[in-house]
C-alpha cells in the first residue's frame, strides 16, 4: 500500500495544497491503492516539502518525480497514448500551471493582508501558543523571499493577477469544449490542472484571479467534472 504524506483537508477541499491535491487526484485517476497520512511535519520529506510517498522501502518526494516513479513502477496508465507533440504540449502547460500560475496563488494567500489572516488561522491553528506567535511570521517572510527569487514577487498585486489571469485564459482556450485537456480521457496534466483550479475556485481567498475563473464556464464545468468523478460525496 502506497502511503501518501500530505497536508490535511481544508476549506472544504480534499487539500489546500495544489501539489498534494494533484498527486492524490493522479492516484485516484490511475486507481492505485493508497493511504493518506496527514500532518505538517516535513522532517522526513526527502525534499523538505509535501507531498511525498513511501512505497515499500522507497521514499520519493516532489509530485512530478513521484508520478514519474509511479509510471515506471506501475505502468503509464494515463499518458501512454499521447503523441510526442502532445507530450511536449502537456509539459509546457504543466510548467505554466506549476511554475507561474501557482505563484499568483501563493501571493494571494500569503501576502494579501486579509487572506494572510485566513492562511494563518487555518495552516497554523494546531501549533502551541508560543510557537504560533513566531512561526507564521517566519513562514511568511520565507514565502516573500521565494516570491522575490522567482520573480513574481517583484510585481505589484495588479500585475501578478494580470499574469495569473493570462494563464487562466490560456488554459480555458486550450481546454475549449473538450472533456479533458486531450479529449475524452484524463491525463496527468488534468491532475495538475485540477490541483490548481480547484484551489482557485473552491477556497475562500478572494482575488481578481478567482473572479475571472468563475466567469470561465468551461473551467468551472471542468473542475466540477473532475471533482464529481474522482471525489464523489
């Protein structure tokens, strides 16, 4: 049994981490049995972050490395039918989602004052009082530094949301009227996209990004379709 180490569900979502939700969705899509282990202790995480898995005597971190491992070990159940051109497009779209759009969400949750208060209350609620008075501010400082290093943090909020909205529109245009990004069958790109789109649409963090996503009917329907198929109530 694969053990999936990830953050606990929050905001009515299976996971408030886009990458944790991506990996759980992938595991559900390929129908591999797994057990979720929830927590915030990343001391044993190979990359020092969530998610990671333990499969027998192997411990693997980073959602993309984990998916590569699962494909090599259990077979490529989602992407084997893709052409080389489609694989290249899938990689480019995943980079858009995980290396660009993701950072607009990070800014929205960790830097915007009103949303930061929600983030603190939810993500650090179980810490002892003394630690709770210190750790959140240190974590926010670290996030600010990462945003700066990425480059997104050098922009104004308006510019950041404009960048994120451009990414959303590209996803909407590529999806068009298809059921999944490459037609009638889900691929690993859909797991990645669901992880981020569910967090934009389903979390309580307000932003121009969320407002624009709510007006993209095909994106909303896509989120609903994956949620209802892989996370039935």
